[in-house]
């Protein structure tokens, strides 16, 4: 082949490459961004019941009169309605679509609800782990109080998650230490002395230094709880609640102080941001804690406060906690009966895209 022919072919090849459509690629997910994910939804077809789309109306006091339960089937226990309908968390198609959305938002870690092996939500986990692996995500767990009535049960739940999923490629392990990550919701329900038995190196039932060692993050609620986390042997703190001011810990003005305290004691501080809070259908007495989305401004303000706190980690409440209206997941348009809110005039995927924007402003290098 002459050099003229080779040159002509090269020019044609370059022109073809320029004209060909380029495959879209998703930028790498933030390695210290976590979203709380609820895998407890069920459908009659797959699960035999409308799990969590049907729901009782909760009482403030035991003596309050009963209210009719919310039945599901178009009338769900939420102030928004999912764009994907009343899905089953155990549906592999739903799991894949959800993990694709999480990846779209630039979030690297999914904190899945753990209610134990006997809970129906357990059936969703194989599909979620497989979908997370396909989308380059990692899964950790938020351990719920119902699964841990005492410290022996709490320890058993930590071990069970590692036994069942610790070898899966999507199971989160710290890139440096190799330790799993756990969030303990309402950690204050067990005394610090009990947690010390499991989380301190000198504890009677310690997980430290062995195959089940892990980073365990407690929920900071009241102002004076620092001693609880130190005595209990926790590895960090998080704030969870998307209702700004609902607790001392969920008040963004306190986050710089909390971060400095965590730094002094060598713990992780993981503030939790959210797009709003609305649970009027399941807790009609809780209007004081409702927080409107303010056309997206509420989410922006919470994320801006997390950035300003100089936190190295951030958690998001939530991907799909529909009961409390904290979801990033796209919602359907409001119905004609005025029963549901929506995100209008924002696009259905606004909160996914806005999350990616804010995570681009978070430090993505090695944490201090």
C-alpha cells in the first residue's frame, strides 16, 4: 500500500469516527456519598401483598381513635406517587432501574434497610446487589431497631449481613481498611455500655480485630450525645433526618461544630441532607415537622450547608422513603383529585441531576 493510499484511508477513518455517535458514559460516582434506600415495598403479584404502599395511619398517642388504614392500589401511604408505580423491591427490573438512577446522580454507596432475614425485605437483596454491581455501586446497610431488640441481637445482625453478602462484589468495604460500613438507626435505644461490649476492643463480645470488624456509625440526635458515641465505641456519627431542625443533629447550623468534634476524636462525621419532608398521610399529627421542597431550594440549602461544614462524607435521605416524602426518585404528576404532590415545574429527574451537581463540589480525594 502506498503512503498516499494509507493517508487517504486514515483521513476517511478519522472522519467516520467524528461522525459516529459517541456512547454516553456516566462519570465516576462519588466514593463517600451515600443514599438511604428502602427495599421494603411489595406488590400482590410478586409478594402477595401491597407491602408499604398499604399502611396504617399512625397514632400520636395510644388512646387516639383509630383511622382507616390506607389500602394501596392507587391510594398509597405517601404524599407523592412513584413514577414507576407501586413496585416490588424484589423485582430485578426495578432494582436495575433504581441503581441506574443512583449512578446517574453520582452517588457511590447505597445504604439499604436491614430488618433481618425473616423480614420480606430480605428477598430484595440478591437483585439489588447484582444490579449495584452492574452499575459500579456498593451497598452497605442501615440496621433498623426492629431487628435488634438487645445488644446480642444487634451483634448478630451485623454478622448476618457479612455472612450473607460479604463476598459479593457490590458489598461495600473501605478501600483502605477493607472494613464494611454500617449505620445504626436510633442507636440511642440501646445503652452505650451495651454497645461497648461489641464495638470497643476490650468489649466482652467485641468485633474488633477479627473477620467481622466494621465501621459502625451512630445516629446523633441531641446536643449532649458525644459521650455516648465515645463510650459506645462508635466509628462515626450521622444525622439522618431530612426535616431541618427536627433534632439538634439535623440542624445544619450545628454541623461545623459536630464535624470539629468528630475530627478531634478521630471519628467520621456524615451529615444527612434531603429534599424536604412530608408525612401527612401516615402521621397527620406531625405537620410541625413538614418541610416543603421550595422548588428545589430546600435541597440546595441543605447540601450547601453540608459542603460548608467541611465534611468529607455526605448521606442523602433518601432515595425512596415515600412515606416521609424525602425521596429523590422521580414522582408521577399530581393526580386530578389533589391527593399527591409532584415536583412541577421541575423535571421528574431534577433531584437526581441536582445531586450530581452538588457532589461535584464535594472533595472526592482521600479523606483526612
